[in-house]
């Protein structure tokens, strides 16, 4: 039984059509013209409990609009949506009880009060028992180190500290579904790792995660599934391993020889590989399903004495970059 | 209920961070009060009586008007509008609370600074210009009841005008329009009995007189007994009507939420 179900989900915004300059603005007062802008276009999405889904796409693709539709903030123009059996925009408060939301760009902490107060308010808002609240705080202190942040006024927190406190705030009531928008933005590498480990644990415990992020490390470390949206439409939905196997096959071996090696010789030894460079330094691109690194290495050693080499693994990052740039059509 | 109490308590503490902001915003209201006191002082100062107002009663009337004007003023006003404008409303909407009740709880929580500051200003004016007439215990009880209705009423007027931010970017315009309408029809600056007949008739069917004139007239004894009770009933009637109207407006406004950029 899926926990998130959306079908044909569509959100259209009306955008005023103003012509250039003051004249255009004045003309708009009399003849108001609008164009419909489809931010989310017939999105179908099913997410099972305990899944961690990366929801990615270039800026303005409709990611956060989708999240706002799922959280009940926005009312869809058409289509159906259900989260754990609740229609979010119709039963907003019922939906709010079972979800946790983090908007990385905004804080839900009370700016002028110590973090502890914001968390205590959330305890009351979600009817968390005192015992559970204390246990939760201890847990957050262990993973996110928020103990030291509790007495600090939110306004005085650094970005990284604020994000940790905001994560605690979003997860305090043990929500069944968690929407995280850029959860590791501004965090240093050590904290990032801890946050990601925490998110993995959360998933293992059966929490459903939906992550919108530009940080591809978040995706690879936390999620099993990736949904790519562009111009309001889902253009890919599948497992991360599948994306890698289909589109991130190209490994690169950078090699330095002790003496000059003719490029033609390498081409002869390695049919089907892409060879760049000349003289002593080369980059060999090869498909990890047709050649093993050992095969390539053996061929290189036959060509000359190798001084140094380095192997680049394909990253999901390259795939997504190519999709955004329009070089790769995953649907095809 | 507990959650709304906690919200109110939080805001009661948070407003302390905006002391200066609040005092500054109160200055505008204070200048208005002083200007009105000066004008009426000249008109009534030498013992005249206009429309049943002598100088002491007029002073009391204006001070009550000032107290009502200070309630749910600047800070609550801009906070509610600002959260809608900058998209923070998105976070409020993901909480398991009724939006309107939550906003009301926050306003109630923040109101204590407004009351304390306004009372301090009133005390200062009295110390400076001399005592004002006080109602008997019966009048005082009616006054307290009437004043109690002012808080939700003002909240609702301000809340509804803040909801306009779902439709327009220009809250300043809405804010000023509301200020002008409220100060005219609430009788806070000039008692409504000084206006032409048609203005009085219009004011009688609008909710604004309930926000200031009613408690002020009860304090100075122009509204008594059954008549006062009737006007207080009207105040609470407006609270209920506006509460329901605000719900309808919110239901419509929420469909227009367009929070862009994250």
C-alpha cells in the first residue's frame, strides 16, 4: 500500500503578462492579460513506506511546487493526491500531523527565542509526551549535536547550526513522511555525513523520505530511487543503480607514461575506448561493462612504462548534469 | 487548547525582542493622541460642553480610544502580513493547527506589551493634565466586558486585511486604507456624534465603532445599563460574524497561494 499516491497532479499559476517599461505596466492596469504557467504537469508518483526518493530537477522545474502540493500548502489545479490516506489540501491539519517538513531556505525556529523554546512549542503542537520528547532530544543530541544549541537564540546560530536545529524541529514528532528541501545546504562535510547517516537510519526505521536537493552526494548516500522532473513533467523515475548502469557506464583512466607513447598505438591496443591526450599523458574513457579496469591497465602496460595512473568512477552527477544540459534523454 | 496557550506564551516572550520597534510604532499613535488632546483642549478648555462632552470626559474618551488603538497595532499587523508576503506562511501551513486560531493566539500573547505601554502613556497624560472621570463599579464592569471584545475584533480586522497579501503585493496600501477607515468610523479621534447624520448611520452598521467608541462611551457614562449591554452584544455579534467571514476569506485565499522560489 503506497504512502504517497499522486496521479495527474497539475498546478497552474496565473502570471500577469506585463509589457516592457512603465507603459506596459500602465497598460496592464486596463487590459489585464495573464498567461497560465504550468508548474507541475500531470505528475504521477507512487512512493512506498520506507522509501527514500530523491526528487531532482533544474531550478524552476517544479520540485518545490510538487512538495507544496504533497504537504497541503498548495491546492492542485487538477489531479489526485493522497498521503497516507489523507488528501493533504482538504485535511491539512490531519496531514500535518503525519508529515515533517524542512525547507532549507526557511527556518521554522522562532527567531528571537532560544532553540529549546521552539522545540518545546512543537512538542505541544504535536502532542508529544514529555518522556518521548526527552528521548528524542537525547537522540538528536547524539546525532546532530543539538544539545549545545538548545539555549542559543535562533537568530545567533550559524547556518550549519540552524540547519541542525531545523532538522530536529522537523523530525521531533516522528513523522511518517518527511519532505526535506535542501537538507544539507550550508553544512560542513563532517556534519553532512552525520545528517546523511541519520537520514539513512530514519529510512531503515520505516520513515518515508522525499528529498529535493541539488547536492548529489545526498542522493547517492541516502536515496535508492531518483525521480527527475523538468518543466513540470517527470522525465525519469527509477532506481539509482539503474540510472548508473544505463547512463553512468563510462569510467575514465588517467595515465602518465615515463616516455612518449604514440596515440595510435594505444588506439590499436584498446579498440572501442575513447583516447584523449598525447605524448606522455592520456585519458582513456571506457565502458565498465565491456572492459574491466584490469584489461585496460594490461593494455597500457604493454604500450609503455606507466609512471602514475588514476581511475575516475562514473557518478550520478554526470548523468544529471547531462540531463539538465539536454544532452541525455533518459526516457528514450 | 494547550497548543494555542503555548503559542500565546511564546509570542509573549518573543515580542520583548521588538521593544524598540514597538515603542517607535507607538509614537505615531501617541502624536495622534497628543494632537487630539491639544485640539480638544482648546475647544473645550474653558468650560464649554459640546454634544455632551466637557474637557475631562473628552480626555477620558480619547485615552480609551488610544488604548484600543494600541491593541493589535503595528507589530502584529506587519508580522501577519509579512509572513504571507515572504512565504513563511508555507511553514505555518504544515503545522497541525488551525491557522486563524494560531494567529489569534499569537496576537493575544503579544498584546500584553501593547496594554502595558498604552496604560503607561495614559498614566502620563493623566499625571500631566489632571484626573479623568471614572465610572462606577457597574460602569467599570461593563467597560471591562466591552474592552474584552475589542481584542478579537481588532485582531479580525487586522487579520482579514493581512489576508489581502494573498491577492496583492502592496500591503502598505491596504494598511493605510484600513487605518483611515478605522480611525474615522471607530470614533477614536472624533466622537461619532460630531459627524453628520449619514456618517453616523453608516458607522452604526459597520463593525468599527465596536472597536473603540463603545468602550469609550461606556467609560464616560454616555452608554449605560441596557443600552450599554445592547452595544456590547453588538460587539460580540461582530466578533462572531467576522470570525466566520475571515474563515470564508481564508478558504478562498488559500487557493491562491503562490509561494515561489523554494
